[in-house]
C-alpha cells in the first residue's frame, strides 16, 4: 500500500513546529514586496496531510502538492521564501489569530462563521464526497444512503457538518452519526478498521487516494456539498499580504502558470478563471 507508509512519516513530522518543504528556498526573501510575521518569509499554517494539496510522499521529507506549488509560485512573485507550519485543520484560524503564521491553507472552505474571523482567497473549486472501503463500492451513492451510518470527517469541518444536518432532516430512521478525526490519514485508518462506514474528504483528495490505493478504497460521483477551497488571512490584519496574494494568483491564472500546475496534478476540472474572495467567484478584495 502506497498511502499509509507516508501517513506514518507525516504523523512523526507533526512533532516538528515548522518546515520549508525539505528543499531549498525558492525565493531569496531579500526583495520582499509585502510585510510578513518574519521579514522576507511567508509562513503558512497547514495540516500537511491534505492530499494532493499539501502532503509528503512515501520516503520523502519534502512537502508537495498542487497547493504547495501554487503557494511557492506566489511567494516567488512576492520576493518571499516559504515556511510551512504544521497545525491541525481545526486550529488554523486560532493560529492566525495568535500570529503564528501569515496565512492558512489546506482545503478550508468559506462559511458565515469563518468569514466573521478571516478573509479568504479562493484558489480551487472543489467539494466533498464519500470515500468507502473497496468492498463497499457503490453502497453509499447518496447522502440518504448514509442514514443510520457513521461518517468520518476532519475536526473543524463545519461546512460538512451543516451538510450532514441537512441530510439528517430527511433521514426516515436513524441519523448520520459524525466521527471527527484530526487528520485524513487517521480517518482512513478508521475506515479500514470499520469504525466508520465512510469518510468525507475533499473531492481532489478522494480521487488521489483511490488512484494510489485502488484495491482498498472507492468513491462515488455524489457530492455531499460543493465549495471553494481557500487561503485564509486574519481579518483586519495585514490586508497588504491578502491583496498581494490575490493579485499574484490572478496573474498566474492569466499567464497560464496556474493551469500548468493544475495540469501537473490532473486537477484542471476545478480550475478557476479568477481568484475568488470570501466565497464569491466574482468578488475582489
């Protein structure tokens, strides 16, 4: 199995406070165009197990993924080096509030509660689906099919929780029970051990997991919910960085760099025509 050896390595790396991806810095940091917590360095809070956005492959200490590639290019254009700070998904906003890093990443979607605390620059159109054991392929093809079953999801996945509440309102008997995990690797372990009937990952994540482990997992065409995934910034703090990230991403979309990155990861279906702002495809900071 190709996925879980990398998961074990990632679990060990949770103990490390920061990482720049294990490779050489991709920008000098001497020509920084915007203020950051640490001068010349763009610090990004991330769970670092968001496959294929930000993760470590088996046998490698390097952080990789389409989100990493996008952030690296943005940082390069802003004259910054990158430093990735490992943090649980549910603690990204708290880390921003505490000033531990400049921006958050890792598949966070917009909702009213989050938008009261942070500003969001959307970089990919995604959503959530059901990932199941291979033996259960085709078994949970709708939300209602999960009624009476246990569904795993990341801690802090409030958008998914609200989608489950909506499904539960129509369950004829037995509601969907939610079990939270601090990382997707732990959720997959819960799935394989039959603690849960399905896990609700990001669409891109589900496709990658099935591709890497076709004998263990399966997914469906069903979308529990659709959403944008975003970079997050503390509301009212350092709007110059937020705006610079938006502008750099917009330039990458216009000059084709963004499409090349998505093509590398076979994720062009969810590509945007311009960055989104606070959940709106046609909005700007």
